[in-house]
């Protein structure tokens, strides 16, 4: 009788274990995707430009940081200021800050969204000789991606969703040395990458866990923007690229999200992939027939001002990002 009781008990435990081991089905549900407000995003670009160039260690940089931190806080989103020091190729010590905004910080199912918020300290494009030793405003190269992410953050507060989102604004991305400067650098200096210093720091000091994948925005606001499938994105996270470009096409944005291969760009996402080991893709403007081998003619010139910005370009990117977040939350992406 005791043997029978033991067998029945063990059988019950085995049955219970089998029930617990059975994978749970993820309930799919349609989660309404809010409408991206392009006018609001544009206003965020305008505000950043009012601070002037956001070069690390400058007054404009400090003022912009304070505004960005307070803006995220106004959306009731947790903010982390990840301060760091990095030595630029010039020898100057940069006092940088990665600004991290965490939506639903308790969630273990997270998406990472990022852009860089600093601007280039010199106007060194080969296409222009105008004021080359002066810093640029960076309306597209910096401000546009930040503006889109601020608008995404505003929608997360207004339209709560059951998923974790980390918005990271990387600092000191644009303080790298040009090809000419690199050619004249010491061998020790050549062993270091002078670009994307903020994302290199963050990738060695990731602030959270549970990030499934990331999306980087860089130069997403110019007229006629074209976002092909960037090379390193396809190398490290092709499945993420393909599902987002497929979604963009379904939403009618294939004029922006081109189903074509783009070159590999050593951008912030490169270090997130190679150092942090987190899959991250880059939505970056790589227009056809560009004179400077891939970027728009305003890149790293003083023409990167408000005149190059097109609300429709930012709207396409912002609306796709919102669809990614809210469809992931519903399990329908």
C-alpha cells in the first residue's frame, strides 16, 4: 500500500513537472499604435539648435544636457546620467554624459532606442572649406534622432504599454579624427577608435538587463532621406533589420526604408554589438549619388542647419518606431 502511495505521489509530481515545463503561449493582442506628431518632433530640433553647437565641454553642451534630462523627467520617465571621462584624439579630456531614460524599468522584456546628442567640433567635410575650424549646429547629425526619441518618450507616457523601453542618448560620438588626422596619428593612437566614445563606455557599463535588441537613429531628418540596410546591422542583426524594413513597407514608408544594401558604418551600434553583445541596428541616411561617399552634402558642414530638416522624414522614422514598440508589446511583430 505504501509503495502504491509513493508511486501515485511520484506520478503526480511528474505530471505537475510536465505541466510546468510546457512552454506558455504568448497571447497576441492588437495594441493601438499612437500617431507620431511630426510638428512636435520638429520643435524638439528647433529647441536643441537654440543651445548652439553641443560640443562636449562647452556651455551649449551643458545647457542641452540639463534640458534633455528635465524633458525626459517631465514625461515621468526614470533618468540616469551616466557620466564618463574620455581622452579625445586631440589629447583633451572630455567630460561626457550618456543620458538614459528608462520606461517601465522593472520589465525584463526591453527594447533599446538610441541616438547621439553631441555635435561635431569642426566642420571638416571635404565638400566645404567654410569655417572648418568651427563647430557645427548638427540639425540632422544629432538633433533629428534625439527629437524623434523625445517624441517617442512623450507617447509612452500618454499611451502606456506593457513593455520596457530604454532610450539612450550617447555622448561624444562625433569627436573622432578624420581620415587625414588618422593617417598622421601615432601607432598607439591608431590602436584606439576615437569615434563613438559614449557608446564605447556604455557598452562596457550596460545599465540594465533584458534588452532584446536595439535601434540606433543617426541623421534621420533630412529632405530626401534614404535608409538602406546598413552593413553592420545586416552582419550582426539581419533578422531585426528585415522585420523592421518589412513593417515599414507595410506601413507605406518604402520610399524611406529602401530594401537595398548599404555600406557598413562605424557608428554607435557597432560597439553595442561588438562590446556589449547586444544586437543593434542603425537607421541612417545613406543617400544615392552622394559626393562624399555615402552621406548627405550637408554632413559635417555648416549647412547642417534647420533648412535641411524635413518633418516627413522624421515622421516616417518615428511612426515606424512607435509601431515596433506597440506591436512588440502585443506580440504581433
